[in-house]
């Protein structure tokens, strides 16, 4: 187990600020729209139809949202599997981001399911369809949410002064840490397998047997990107020193993952003869290049050791990678997904507002918890000259 | 049973001999045996066993009795257009007595039956077509002065297997429908034991043929349900495999013969289709060898439930079926669903605003991050060593 240089400590500070109030307001709007959705049905607020039976609530909130929540998984992989203890200070903040991302992704599925009251059937063995990719994803994500809350519970127990419980739990923590690495590896790749079963409805740019690996690789890579982004935002927002040393080393790991990913993706497209699709004059090809730009840009920006120490480049790379990963999921599940002539989908404003509300709730929860619980490494407050 | 690959049998001598015996090509014969194995849902390899059994074994003697019926079952077998089926039905089996197909007549015919029963005692297959009148000592149906009840009991005594073909023989069928003046009964009721039944009006010839070939190949009749019906053919509701089922699930029903829904091929449930309460494989194998969709429901007429006791000839054709496996939902989706819009102006504007704000925020942050914020370095350098 890794030792920590600095013990994490609650950040303190005001909970009611213009930012938190705005975030709460956005979350409130989403709550009202969801109330309408549950009273009048899913058709009253969304643009989904018989041709496109899911929209951004699934593709952003679940597919992309859970990938963005892979920070905890990606860091745990590095710290516990590859035994890189120096990254340990990043575990708790990354885990907190993941906790919110996944919990809300799980909740979003309920919003999107037409007959949400049947959700429990999945977990009732006699009624479960164990041959379904969806079953694997659903059970795995649900388990992982539980595992993450347990992984994160020491932060609560420390705050509540229950060191006795914490000690008992720590004897068994290795089990949950193991599961916490295993489960996302399973369901992040299965999210890609979901696309394989749609067959020719998916454009050849995204329909490949490599999808499970593509989704897993991008989930890990974007996990590091989100940790970098969180670190940048924390430094700026909470007036903390930027952890340049740690982050630049982390970005090298991310850089290598990206290079491997891009080689794999390029070769796969060439192998299947799908590159021609990328030069068609249509929305899908355009969208493909936006996606690829998101993955290529960080490789260029972070190529040299000096560049990896520049906070602005790290930030832009992280954002580019997040955009690329989002586009990969959007492309696969919506833009490159053609269900037949005449069917269209474009998210409605209420759908967008719910997604925005969920993101706002995640950020709000993160701010509140880092101020209240011991998550970020303790540092002396510094005065920043603007 | 020795089971070989079908392809290995192409050059087998007994199959080649069969070519001459039946006057059909080997290709057609092997194809038919494979189709029969598939109809019965038998495992791979069974088709080869069927080929060997049909080609090599001695043909079983079959005695075919006709009682209260219309000869529709026999007609459907004879009119099957599958390559040379009529040849096979006469050549796979040795049909020693069949009133419709006999060249002989009168006492000569009855003598042939008695001779076959004596010669193949305990080995012949008895097929019964038609119900048996039991009222007033069974006087309402006689052949050669002998009552149907009497003749059935006589023939069944030494039979290796008894197969009741058609709904009349299986459960009484049309003659047994109230008020049933002749006391028509099924074979099972008269013999007081369960027999294999192939109900239908008429039954699908392949269900009968598959049953006979199963007997020939494996020496026993196929697995049956509690009513004696072979499970390979009668274990599923018509509703389960009906090609119009998606219309049922979507709530699209024909309400009158010739209305727009009927012409569009929608579900016939509301016209009285008995598919939801009738067990048979009609939708999967069809009738008349005329290809996909050639069966009553496929042609636009509701199923009358001819295979099912208490449904066929009992319930009015227009009466609604009792739903056994599914109940329709309380609400149905609209027939003309919106196909969605390519573009939504307000949400596109909102998306653009978000993207713009995110880009501006990132740019601003990137600009400030390097300058205003202290950059922490070196403090974690040694922590890795202690991990």
C-alpha cells in the first residue's frame, strides 16, 4: 500500500457562492423537467422516437458520462496495479469525481427507460437475461457504483470520527480495490460491445470488432484527462498550487496510451478498408474528424517534456481529449447510427437541460464534498497575484 | 443407432437402390429426409439415420381406417406437392388397407385387411381417420356390415402403434360438435387409452409423415403431450410464431374483412382469430407447399382453431380467442409515429452557446493557469520510493 506525502484534509470555505448557487439552479431546472418526464411520460420532454430509442440521456449521461468518470479507475489502475505510489494523492479526488459520474450515470438510465419500474428485473436472477450485453453492463455498473461508495467511505468515516469502522474496513479494502479495477474494465469494454450487436446500422468508421478495446482504451485515457482537468480547475478555483510535477508525469502515461490508441484505430480502419468513409462529404465524416482531432491534438501538444510541464497545454489537451471521447460515443451511438430511412434525432431543449443539470449536480457535489471531507491533499493557503 | 453424415450416404448402395424403387432423384430424397428431421426438431445426424432407415428397412404395414369424416386428411396428404410425396407415402410404408386408395372393393378389400392383420400381427401401424359413433351400439357407421367401434377395436388389438389423424379421430372434431346425434367419439375415448393424435382439419401432411418416419427410424413414436400430440408440432401456440404477431403487439388490428387494416395484413385477432389459444405449427411450416405465408392466417382468414378441442367447430369463428400467453397492453403506440426532426433550432442554439462558453472558459483558464497560479514541483518526488 502506498504512503502519502500529505494527508488529505477538508478544504473548508464557503458553501454558498455565486457558482454553487448557479449550479444548484441548473440542477433544479433538470429536476423540474424530470418531474414532468415521470408524470407525463418520456415523449413529453424528449425527441426520441421509434427509430432512435435513446438520446443524449443515454449517450452523454451514461456512455460518455461513465467514461469521464473513469478517473478513479484509471488512477487506481496506476497506483494499485502498476504500484505507482507517487500518484496516491490523486486517488481520492479522482474517486470522488468518479463516484458522482457513475452514480448519476446509473440514475440517468432510469430517466431514459420507458418502463423504469421494471428495472429491478435485471437483478432478479430468474428474470435476468444473462446472454445480453446489456445485462453485463447493467449489473457491472451497478456493482461498481456500490464498490466505489465503499472505496470512498473512509473519507466519510474520517470526517465522522469513526476510526474503528475505518480500521475494520481497511482490512477488507483490497477486495473492493480489486473489484474497483476489474468491474470498469468489464463494462467499459462492454459499452463498445453494445455497438457491435447493432451490426450494419453503425457506420463502418465505428463498427469494428475492436470496439470493446477502443472503448476501454479511451475510457482509461479520458480518465487521466479528467484527473488533469480536475487538477487544473482545483488549482484555479480553490487557489491551490498546481501539481505540475505529478500531472506532467501522469500526462506522459496518458500520452503513451493515446499513441497506442491512435495506431490501433488507424490500423483497424485501414484493415477493414473503412478509410474511404472518412472522406465522404457528410456529417458522419465531419464528425469523425472532430473526434480524431480530439485524440491527435494532445499527442502533438504534449510531445516534449517541456510541453508537458506547461499548465495551459495540459489543460487544452485534457479538454481536447474529453471532446474526442465524447464525440467517439456520440458518433457510435447517434451520429453514425442509422436506423432506417426517414428517422431522425436531435436532442430537445429539455433533454439538454437535464444533461446540463446532471453535470451541474456533479460539479456542485464535488465542490461541497471537497470542502467538507478530507479529499484534497492539505496545502498552506497561498496568495495569488492576478 | 448408428448415425452417419448425410453426405457420406450420397454414394451408399441402398440409397441408389431407392432411386430406382421410388423413381426419384437421390438429391430430392436426401433433401426430403433432412426436411423431415428438421420438422421434428431432431439433432444433427438424425437426417442420416432417417435416410438409412427409409432406404434399408422393410416398409411397415399400414392399415388406414375411415369412419365419420370427409376424407380431407387423405386428400391433403395426396395433394401435397412436395416432390413425389405421394410416391413416398405409398413407398415408405406398405399401405395394405385404405378405402379411398384401394383398387379392390367389397369383400376383396376386407379380406386384404384381415390378411395384413394376420401377416403383420403386432407390427403394423393403424391409422384412424374420422370419429367413431358410439350411440345406439355404433350403428351410424358401418363398413361391410361391421360397425366402426367394432372394427377399430379389432384392428387396434394387434397394432404396434395407433395414430389418430385429423381432428375427428383425435378428439371428435366436427361430428362430435353439439348436439352430436350419433355420439361421435375419438379413438382414444373408444379404445380407453392415449394414442398419438395429429389433429387438424386437415392436419399438415408433414406432421403425419414425420411421425411415421420417426417410428420407422427410431422404432417408437415421437414424444407427445398430455393429449397425445407430437411435441415437435403442437407444443407452441400459433400466436407465438405468427408472422402477423408484431401487428398484435403494436395494436394494429383488422376490424372488418376488407378494411384498410385487413388489406394491409394486420393482426386478425379482432376478427376472431384463434391463434392465441390453438397449439399447432401452421405458421412455421405452412400448407400446400406453396411457399412462405401460405396458411389460413397468411391468406387473410382468422384461424378457426381446428386442431384444438373446445375451440374448432365449437366456438363461433367471429368469437374472440382466449389469450393464453400474453395479454395486450392497456395502451398502444400510435399507428403513425413521428419519425423525428433532423434539427431543433432552440436546442442547437443552446448547444452552440454551451460549446462557446466551454471554449472561452478553457481559453481563459489556460491563459491564467500558467501565470497566476503557483506551480508546485518536486514535492512528490520521493514519495514513490516509499510506496
